């Protein structure tokens, strides 16, 4: 599964969001939650020349 989206942020800079791989899966209990509520996220700030595979290997070595 892969997805990509590009948009302009509030500073008029172009941002590209890329989904590359599922790294974690967590079981949810029966507690209801609101639509749009964020369950989990991790943002990594890396240099543009880093590939997705390099980033995954560095921050999630157990995923290989």
C-alpha cells in the first residue's frame, strides 16, 4: 500500500506527504472515539536526500 499527497503549507511551501509502510499495529478497546481523532502519529524530520528505506532502517530497525 502506498499513497502520496502534495500541498502548500501556511508558509506557502510545498509539502509532500508519503505513506510507505505499516510499522506498528495496536489493538483498540471498545471505548468510542470521535471522528477525526488522532490515535497515533510520529513525524520524522529528515533530509530530502534520505530514502524511505534508509529512514525506516534508522528509526525502525526491528521492521526488517
